[in-house]
């Protein structure tokens, strides 16, 4: 990877942006802005040391320095979506005049003018009480690097494909309207083929919506490459918190369950994402106990002690125990070993001879067929050393050189029954060994997953109590999909600039309803000699530019215990050890915005009170009682995930107190169906959620 530093990165060039900012960008080559995707931002780059403010300001400085403004795709598109593009190469040195390997689109969404005002992601992670931010920023890496002229849209009437610049359909003569273009643009933002899609609100709270690595269609970048970049970008821009809904699948297996068993955390946990919130009232302690319970299940429970293996599960476990040079005693050890074998098989690079041979390719194919016939006759679960295989085929393949050649390139060859041959050199005996290749490893991995991890198909074993505990643990792991990383806990902003004061400011609004939820504190960066007057001015500006509901907010007084504090008092003399302050103020007018932009949950008022303990929307399927209006989970109310939601529903409490509730609309008094959140081992992961989700990682 190249270590070149582009000094132009440290100079903010003027750019042309919508929303009344009319300065123009100077003409320059794109290659001057091409950075290495695998290292950006490199240590020592000027932006790394300069971006010390809050996210809402850092993101603007980032696109001003590193991005180029992208013109609107259509003349009909309203100025609600402004886009900048940052070009990257993947390793190596920049190729002057060449197209970038990867391009990051930064899309600024003007929420007040958007059709999607509220954030569904915030609703289900505990941030539904946050005020609506004025801006949200989409960070997108598309599946392919596309020019503006490459974008197409569908005609709303006849579905004919049209260029985005087209104002009228050539097929049905339909006139394209601005609403049509905007709807299509928002559809493109959520394109499931994006390699990366992250959303960050102006207050620094964000959501990682999508990661697609090689299995998701990426040609250059793995899922780890993209996650590394996203993690560095969030630190660089000083994002505060990021959530992710982990519904990733690997070849039919729920990856968060498989990764939790082998690594003790989700795949995103490798980058510091921790348990955020669980469905059905599950907590971080419950999650960790479930991980320990399932992963520590001893394999001896599945194996007979006085007779050879009889079932497929017993044979598969015994097979890998015999193969491993270390004891495999637990479910975690078994899956870690099988996964490691699969990774090793993917990394093998079998080279073939290219020098002149004394035999033809037909001779080599006949010799390979003879070797495969021997392996097939021995059986898939038995091993054949190279010496034994040589002795069994030397009479058929009379040329020792041809035999050596075929034995070296036999790895990866397929037998008639679909098995693939793989080879390795044993570190202990230095003997070439033949073992199942990736095809069989994946088959065995899926079989073991269904038999040992998947609660819906987990094979029963004795003692039954341990099996029930394992099923419950697996079910709980499937119900924990939301993870969060706290970037603000990592910050040490004060050390970056000793000549500035970093203040964490909370506000209290006078004359507002007592039940309103206060916004999260905002970071202010002030000069070392800043006064209380400077603080109040910056507080007003920060909350005005962050939240729609506070666009008329004016800070009035500093709420401290000190006496004699006036506007000329320097801040550094009254700051506590935590460098936080409280400021009181009021909003001048704007009552119409109070309800609409008050919370990310929207204007709907709902009451959640489920027997599992949930008091807010957690993203799982719910229904409301027709009598009391209280929402609760369908499955906690005795309605299976596979059943339709009834047209009429009366909860248990209302049904028991009202004789008018019919048998068809009242939940039965049998409490055995109400243990979903704690005991029943059926996962809601099979339900298609009503909120956005990630596609498989690669």
C-alpha cells in the first residue's frame, strides 16, 4: 500500500453547493484528490489533526477538502439532496488520469423538505425521543463506480427505463414530475446492492445500514476492508454513536449466532460494536450468559461412551475430533476448528507445472482418474496418505514423474459423487494428507449448525434440561440483533488542541411541556479565553443548526452554582472536572414545529407494555388491544410468528375484565404460550422486519 501523502488534502477548496451557498470550485484534476481506501485517513494527514469539532461541522469540512460536488441528476430535482463524491484507489500509487477504484458518495439530506422525516432506526434502538435533526448524511459506496450519465429511472406509469435527465417518457408520453424524481432518488439511497451505506444525523448519532463484501458482489473490497474504512471514517469525523442491525447470513446460517459461538460476540464486535438492545426485553447480561451457555456445551453429551458412532451427528463430531491435533471438547472448539479448516482451504493456491512434459494432457487426466477412483473406493471419511496413494496407483501409472505431477495437482479436483479433494502437509509428521475440501466443509458446517445451534432444528440430547437450556440460549442470541459502538467514549478531545476548550453542553428550555425529552448534549469548541457570552452565543448556534425544533432557540443563562457569574466571566474558571455545563434558554415562536419535529418516533402516541418487560418499540411484530390500545408483541400474546395478526384483538387483562370479549378475540388463559421472551426457543429472526436491515457481509 502506498504511503503517499497528498498535501492538497490539507487545503479547503471552495465548492459549489445548493441551498444558497454559491461559491464555485476551482477546476482541478480528480486524481489530485484520490486517496488510498485502505489507509485513509493516513496518520499525519492534515485533516486528521484539524477535525476536532463536532460531527455537524467536521462533515462539512471533510467534503470541502476531499470531495467534489456532484450536479443534480435531473433539473426537476429539488435542492433537498446535495451530493459530494470522494475518490479512492485501493492500494498502490495513484494513476494520473485513471478512474478511481472506489468512490464514496456523501449525500446531505435536508430533513425538513424530505418525505422521510423520521428515522425508523432511531425508533428501535432507544433514540426515539431524540429531536429530529435538520440534516442527515448518507455515506454510500455503490456497487460500481458510475458516471452521472449512467443513472436511470423507471417511468411511474409504464415502468419503461429512462435516463434521469429525461423529462417525458418516450413510451407513454408521461411527464416526469419532481415528486417522481425525488421518490426515485430516495429509492436509490436504499439500494440493497450498495457496498456501504451508513447514515449519520447532524447530532452525530448514526446507523450502519448495509455492508456488502465479496459475497455481496464487491470485486475489490472484502467486508473487513469496508468495515475498517467505515470505522476509521467515523473516528475521523468524530461520530458519537453508531448502531447496526445484524441480520447477516452466511450460506443459510445466521452469522450473528455462529460468530457469537466461535468468538463470543457478533462479527461487528471485531470493530468494537457491543450489545445495544435486545428484543423482548433481553439485556446485555442475558446475552452474555446465552453465549457462554451455548458455546460451552460439551461434545461428550452427543457421543456414546461404549460403542462406535451410530448417527450422522456422532460420526461428524468424531471425524473432526480425530482430524484435529488438539482436543475438541466444546461446541465452540468444534466450530472454530471447522471454520479454520474452511479458511485454510480458501487460501490454498495450487500451482501447476508449466515446463515441457514427457506426457500429454490426456495421459495426466487418465492418471488423475485412477487416483480419484482409489480415493472414492476408500470412502469419504477415511484418510489416505500420499505414500499409500502412490503405492495403490503405481502399477496403473507407470511413470513416477507423471504420478508425482498428478499427486501435486490433485488438490481441488472433483470426484463423480461431488467430493472435492484437498491436501495438506501435517506439521507434526511432515506427511502429505488428504482431507475434505471446502465443499464438504461447508456441508458439514451447515449440518452442525442445524444440529447444534439452530433452535428450530437442534437435535435433542440428554439430559433434556441441558438441551432445553441450549435451545433457549440460541433463541436469545437470535433475538439480539442491535449492536452499538460508542465513539464518544474513545474521544480525548482536550489533548488534541491545548489552546481550545471543549465543553459538553446541555440545555433546559423554559416554558416547554414538562414531558418533553431533552436533546443529547452538544460539543462546543471554544477559544481558551472564551467568556460566558461567547458560550451562550455558540450554544444557540449549535442547537439551531442541529435540530429543527430549536431553530429559534436562544440561550439566556448559564445554570451553575457559582455566584456572581456574568457574561464577561471566562469559561475556564467555572468549568467542572467533567467539562460540562447546563444552559437555560427559550424558543422564540415555532410552536408549530414542537409537535412535528419533537421526536424521531414521529407524532404518533403509543403505549407499549408487554409481559416481556418491553416499554418501547423494539422492531418486533406487535399489535394493539382494541379496548385499551396498549401495544404488545404478537408472540408474547400467544400468536405464532407464522399466523396472521387477527383483525380484532383484546389483551388478557381487558379480556378477563370484560364479558363482552368473544372467544375468537380474547387470548386464551393458558400461560404456556406466553414464555416467548424467556423460555420458548423459537426465533423471530425468520420474520421479515418492518425496518431496514443489512445484507450479508463478505
